C-alpha cells in the first residue's frame, strides 16, 4: 500500500507494530481468539472499501480458499438461517451468491456475526424478560403471603363473629322463653 501512492506517505504499519496491535485485540492467546481478531481486521478492512488487488488476481491466488471458507461458513450460517432470512428476505446462500467471489468470505463472516449478534440480543431480551417475570413472581408471592395473613385474620374474626352471633341468638331465645 505504501508503494501504490507515494503521495500519501506511509499509511501502513511496520510488521512488528501491526502484530503488537493485533495482539491487543484479544486478551487470550488461543487459536480461536487469534482467528477472531484476524477476522475482525479483515471485516473492518472490507467495510472500509480497501481493495489493493484486482478480482482476477484474488481469484487466482485465493479462489480455492475462498470457496472452502465460504462452504464452512455456509454450514455455520445454516444454524442462523432463520435470522438471516428475516433480515435479508433470502437464504444465506442466496445472499452470498449476490456477492462477488472475492467478497464472499467476508460477507459470510459478516452474516454469521450479524446472526450471532441477533441471537445474542434475543437471548439477552429473554433473560431480561425472565428476570422481570421472576421479580413479578416474587412480588406476587410476597403479596400473597400478606393476603394469606389477612385471610387468616378475617377467618378468625368471622369465627368470632359467628360465636357472638350464636350467643346473641341464644340470649334472645332465652328471653322469648321467659
């Protein structure tokens, strides 16, 4: 990139500087985190519109790898098929077919990330709804406990009232006999 337009000056990082930066994208050093960091960098480069190689050269060099990765990501996207169809109105395969071969890999990653994010949002909403339901249930149980105590008090008063009513009735019956 630095060679293509000398008027811009140096626009890329030295390799060591870039690797140091890339290592900060993830706190752990496992392969999965490294892949995720690399995919994040690729996706952001693609989103910026940066493309320093033409389609033909990319297809010659990376064509088989793009196809293989597209297949692997397509399998992953099948899991999220409903989410993708809901958003784009087409199946993941149909969406990927509309994208040029050189951008399919990044498009598949983007679709998978969007679908995963949508699923994550749904999970968070369901968890929030679950927490709200738990709080409502706890509040209802507390109210029910208060009402149960009130109900017991009312039953005692009712029993006491019946007793008083029987006594008064008995007194009135005695008065009538006399």
